[in-house]
């Protein structure tokens, strides 16, 4: 198989996704493209600018030069690190013994020069030591040795500093004469061995540590700001600014750019593969797969563009950018799976590629996944606010965890992170609530939030149905239960099927007395005595339902269920009555006007409606009879081609039979009569 055929087959059999893939690839490389059209030749330090250069856009970039200056300033404040030498005390004793032997010998020979050479004390002090008595010398020697020992025990004597004269003076007796005191000070200073040695290695470790704690210095370049005027000799700082704008290198196509292009190409192809798989496997929603793909494309374009405009303004802005909002909107408008996929793609792009920050990437991914998970359980739109607090909590936990991990934790920083997290979480839900209706209308998508609201029994239509047509209301609840079970077993939209079951017969609110489930005693059709007219009254609930649905602005999916749940089937009871009266019958007057169900959910409602009605009429007492009722209804709908356009497969219809049976058994469990064993 040729390479061309492989590529052709790969892109064949799917909707028009390729324009969207191209859009994704372009927007995924937004930062490269914006600099491509604003580039000039490369610049180096010392070069002279021929014409004024202005910033093509607003950016907030990390300056390595300013950061290094800040690190160097901090390093100058680091105190030197000294290590104690445990061998010094024995060295001190040995040195004391050697020097005092020299002085003893010099005293005998009266050579003051020997003392000066051995001790580096002044000539005056050397003469003083020669001339004092032996008794005074012995006291002097003992006192000096004791002072040296005390200094070693109690003082930090550094090898690159001279011990302060005041410290030695504290150990010399106050009553000593000036000559004796001076000689002691000089001799002790000469003999004293440092007990703390300067450690260059440990000092460097402290410098490195303090440098790591320095926050990168960020600089703001505003759009149209003059970076370098014409004729200016470029400094290193100027070159750095031009590099940050993408104007500093001679070619835009460097290694980093190639890497980003490859990654974004893979992400674009991954997006195509995901939605291609969705199209191939999710047959129940294949009509909306193209729409789902372009919802993803639109939110990707908006998210990346907004991020590129907002994030550079201040270093805190990436932490405030509410990526969870578009991700949760995708979950609401499309499905959870697509939102999960989108969260991975956009977190990688905005956090990993655009920000080069694992911290921001993790923040976006964690909060998006929390939002996706929680949005599934929202029952009212007001409950979305609680998700905002949850997002704030997980945002704070993610940021504080990275702060602890990197060793940058501080109380002031934690307060800033808490504030950023609150803005992130609450900002996300405000965007969702404020724009959800707009996106739903724009993409013509019925959101699960709308369906959840419609499911509420306090909705005006359902309340009117329960009051005006209580029998129909009860029937609708049972149809909804049957539809839920059926939809769940074949991977159709459970919520849509449930709501469709509740609303499919709302047209019966207008004249509830014409329908058997609402007749308490007499049957009004016995008085009409015209099967054709009775059939007309029965069929009218479809038209009335559509009118009422439009008035209440029900979603198009629910409207389709209302008008198609009988398809073009016959009003059997009154058709039979008409045949008993006359053989000349216009059969079309006993048929519903359609249309046929065009979605799986509408097909499920058609089956559930007829099965529930017949089951209620017969009150079957055995499981066998319940199964027979289901099979009769299903086979009739298939034979009369009512399900032709519903996208229900025969395998799925067989699965629905079992699902409906399990519900009927539960509904009728009190009156089931189990078959006796044939034996």
C-alpha cells in the first residue's frame, strides 16, 4: 500500500475536520506566528541600530540579566561559613611548649632578638620578658597558657581574621602593669592558632541556596514601546529584550521552535484522531461530532488567544487565567470525555509550551479535572458556585504544594496564592454562568443544565400536566423511567431520554378528558360516536404539544420527541371502530402526521410510550405476558418502519427489549403471577 493511499485512508470517511486541524495547528503556534511577521535581522551587544525598534506586542518576560544582578546582590550579603578544627587544641599546646622553650633559652642568654624572631612581638615586649624575674616569668607563662586555653574553648577564632584586641583584654587580669599587659597581648596574639577554618565549599552552597530563593526578575514591554532608538549602541539588556520579543536571533527557526512545531503538530493530529474515533464509534451522536470538534477548536482559539494577551501583563496572571472555565463549558456543551481530552491538550500548551512551567501546567490540569468531575453532579445552575470554591481549594493546594516542593514557601507568598486561587475558582464559574446561554445558542446545543432544569417537577409545564392531566403525568413518569433504563443500556443520552419521556405528551394538557388515562368514569368518546372525529381529537395532542413547546421554548431535541413519538402510526382503537361501521375508510385520517423519530432517544420514547400504554391497559400478571407485550409493540414498530430513521440498530433494539422488561417487572412486581414449573 502506497504512502499516499495510507494518508488518504486515514483522513477518509470523516466529516470536514481538516480545516479545524489546520486552525488548531496555527493557534497552537500563536507565539511563533506573532513574532514571525515582526522580526528584523539578528542583533548583538555593541551593534548600532539603524532604525527605531518598537515592541510588536505586550509581553512580560523573565530577565536573566536582572535576575543575575539580584542574585549577585544577595550573594554579597551571605556570611562566610567556617568549620571548627578539632585538632587545634593539641596544636596550640604544642606551639605553646615550643615557643616558651625558646623564650626560656633566650632569658638565659639574654638575647631579646631570639624572642622577637620566635614570637613576632615588639622589641620592647621582648626586652620586658628578658628583664622580669623568674618568679614573674613563671606567673606570666602560666597565665598566658591559661588564657590561650580559654580562648580556644570559648571564642571563635577565624583563620582569615585577626582576633579583636578587646576580646583578648577580657581574659587579662585588670591589675597587670601596662608593660606586662602589652607583652601578654602581643605574645598571646602571636601564639593563638585559629580554631575555625573558612570553608569556600560550604560558603558557595549558602550562596547557591540564597540564589535559588531569588524570584526571577520579570520585565514588562508594552506594545509599541521603544526598545532601541535609531543610532543607539545596543547594550546586553537591549539584546535580551529583543530576544524576548523574538527579534534577537537572525533566524526564527531555532531548535526550540522546531521542537514546538513538532509537539503542536502531534497535538493537532491527536485532536483529529480523537474526534475521528468519536465519529466512528459514537453513532448515537455522530450528527454532532463535527459540531463537537469545532466547539473544541473555538474554545482552543479563545483560550490560547486570551492567554497570550493576558498572561504577559504580570507574572501572577498565568495563575489567575481561568482555564477551568472553557474546559467545563466543553463538558456541558459536548461531553465529559471531550472535556477531559481538551484539558490535557490545553494544559500542555498553556502550561508546558507557552509558560514553560510544570507548576502552571499542573494547576490547569488538576483544576480542570476537578471541574469536569464535579460538573456532572450539578442539579441546578446555582450549584455551579460551589464548584468555584472547590476549584479555589484545589488551586491553592496545587500551588502551595509546589511552593513547598521548591522551597519557596513563605507566609506572605501563601496569602498571595490564596487570593489568586479564589480569583481563579470564582472567576471560572462566573464565566460559565455568564456565557453558558450564549454558547448554547451559538452552537445550537441543548446543555445538560437546561435538561436538568426541565426535569424539575416545579417546571410550569410539568406542574400544569400534573394538575390538568394527572393520568398523563403518571404515564409520562413511567415512560421516562423506561426511557432512562433503555438509554443507559445502549449508550444513548440518558438525561435527554428521561426529559423527553416527561414532556412527550404535554399536548394533552389542552383537552385532557379525551385521553383514557385521565377519564375517571365515563368515556367522552362514547358520546362522540364518530371514530374519525375521535381520532382527530387524539391526534391533536401532537400539534398542541408542539405549540406549547414552542411557547415554553423547549429545546429542539425535546420538540422532536414531542412531534415524533407516534411517528406515522395508526390510532388503532378508533380505526378498528371505524372499520366496524363502514368499509369505506380514509386510513390517512387515522394516522399521525409524523415525522418519524430521527434520534435514538426519540426512538426509545416511541417504544416506551406504546409499551407503557399497553401494559397499563392490560395489567399483565406474568413476566411471560410482559415480554409478549414488549415484543408485540417492538415488532409492530419495526414492521411498520417507524424506527427506520432512528439510528437504532437491531442489536440495540434487542437490548432495549430486555431493559424495558426489567422495568415492567419492577413496576408490576406486586401483581406478577409466576409460571408453574412444567414438571
